[in-house]
C-alpha cells in the first residue's frame, strides 16, 4: 500500500446559483495579463449546453484523456511516432473560435472623441490583434442561462434524449463550475515531451514549470477537460494552480473563498497509489467504484502508518480525519467525479443536483413521493444525463446518491415541521438519524473551518529526498522514467 495525500475540492451542484463570483476572483488574481485574456481557470457553465471551450466533452474531436489498449492505458490522442510528427502542430487542439476572441471596449473614446454631431461610442476591439470587432461572436459563457435552447442545449454531449429540451415541461437547467481536476493520472503530464508538467508529491497539485515549457501544446490536446491553456504572448502553457500559495499557508482557494452559495468544500484525501492503472482499465460504468476503492480511511492505523512512512505529517493526517471531502466522497458516496470515463481519475467531485421542491400543490402533486419532495423517477434533471456527466453512464451510482439527498430533504422537512417521518425513509437510503444530521450540518450550517480543512505545508518536517521521490508524473510518465 503506497499512501499518498491529495488536496481535493467538492462542488454541490444543488446550491450553485451561477453568479460567476468564483470566476471573477480567479481571473483577477491569476490571469489578468496579456496573453491570458481568454483563460478562465475557473469557469461556470450552464448545463445542458456546449460548455467552454465549445464541445470540450467531445473526445471524438479533441481526442483527450486515455483509452484502454489491452490491459494498459494509452493516450487517446497519439503515440510516440505521431508525437514526433506533430511536434509543431496540434491537429486536435481547440481553436480560438472554440473559446472566444478576447475583446474589450474603447472606453477612452467616450471622453476623448473629437467634437462631432454624433454621439461617441465605445467600439469593441480584439485584445489579440487590436482590430475593431463589428459583431461579438462569443464569450466564456455565451450560452449562460439558455438551457432549453436548441442552439446550445441540444448540442450537449450528455443529453441522450434531445426531445427533453423541446418541451417546456421537460426542460431543465443547472450550473457546472469547473477548475483543473488535478487528476491522479493526468493526461497533460503524460503527454508533455519536455516534462514541464508535474504532479507535486506533497499535495497532488499539478503544475507547469514555465522555465521548462517549450509551448508544444500537447498538454492542451491531451487534457480531456481542456483546462490547460496556451498563452499566445509568452508561448507557454498555463493552468489552474489550485491557488497553491494560499493553500500552502492553510487558506482556501480564491474561488472557494469568494463562493456566494458556499457550494465548495476543500480538504485532504488519502489514497493508495498502487494499482491505479489497473483500476482505470475497467469498463466505464465501473470507474466510480474503482476510484472510490483507492480512497483510504484516514482513521485506519495501517493507513496512518503507511502515510507516515511516506512523509505525510501529523498535521495532514489530522486534516484527513476532519476532511469534509472524505465525508462526501467516501463516507456518504454522494460526491462523484466529472467524466470518469476519460480515465484520468479526476480529483474534483460533484454532488448531483435535485429538482426544486414545489412551493404549492397543484396537478403535479400526484408525482410526489413524500409530500412536497419529488420522487426519484420524476426528477427534473434526467438520471441518464447525470449518469453521463458524473458516473460513466452508471445509473445505479447516481440513483444511490440521489436517494440519500432526497431522504435527507424528507427527514429534515419533517424535523422542522414537527412531523417526524418513517424511519424507513433514511434506512432505505443507507442512512440513520445521526448521519442525516451530520450531512445536513455540512450542507447548511457548517462554518468556514468545517467546509475547508486545509493543513499548511510544513516543509521543515519533510525529507527533501522523500518528497522528490513522491513527486508524481502520471502513470505513463512514471513508467517511462523507470525505463
């Protein structure tokens, strides 16, 4: 058992209001410079929709992530031969049109225009070329709030039944905030010929060494989530750094800190690095369970012993025990990885959304299971859609998580109204009163230090050689280095 530590973020999709405060805080801190205008390390997408960049989930086009080749994994994009042939050309990389041509407005003309009979205007211009833009064609969330529109929603790769967005009573919408997943088996790291990308051994954050990066952009092509960007000014790759200068001092990420809906949870997971590749070679619908199997119980004495042997400090072990992320991902099993079928083992998890609770009774009350709470099979967001997004198509995984969320709502509604519900509501979902109250507190009442349990780095207590040995380079890269 090879025990490693990973800093992880969980998103509660049921609470995201799509305000983009997280995106703006990240933008102002990390990508407010020339060449990075179009980069949104944190973005919030409207689902169903095409996403950012457009159609990033379509790996038939972009060929990101890994595929199973026999009993081994290989990059979907290309092998060693095609890598050499495409060293200076990336055929599968998104174009600027798939993002948007970054623009600004000539506000100075409003005050500095010469005397004229016409009202001066602030014309749009390209931040890349400086040329005027007659008509803006796109933006970072161009389809914001347009779920149900045939122009955008019907093009969602996860929407199996396109007729869902044709009728008013079956339309649905949710928000999907995204950052780099800092995967356990990152395709960006495995694809980089110059080895500029690496996964830190102490906390699992994936970074780019700007001094080593040659700007070949294999990482952009290989990342199935398209969270590695190319800076056209510097000629270097850039990506979300999980706010590591903040995290190292025990502070949470800027996006999580600014989140209005308090939908984000940051904490530590301990995982077993042995056998990760083998667990990723199974079928798509088995990948969620396989990923959970590698997450270790931080209270297990054997796990703690293995962690100490690998240089994980007592402060990090304590944080792992208190981690809200472990509670949501492993203990309750309601937080799920985004597109596990890309086989990068992402370390950002999502709690699936539920339908709104009805405020009044009407003709639809017959569809309800527990008073005002929708029945599982009558949820507005189709289970098949959520399964495609978060479970590799496994409906049972989604249904199990949703049953717990519905049971929690039913139980707490009864508690608040003084009308206790049947105990079977919780037991059927695999919960009891204590666990329901624990989950309820984490969702609603938990303060900053409960939602964000982030241990500060203690480099003085860590062996430099041990930390160097632990540095992760992805499964394929570690194999290549061993040879």
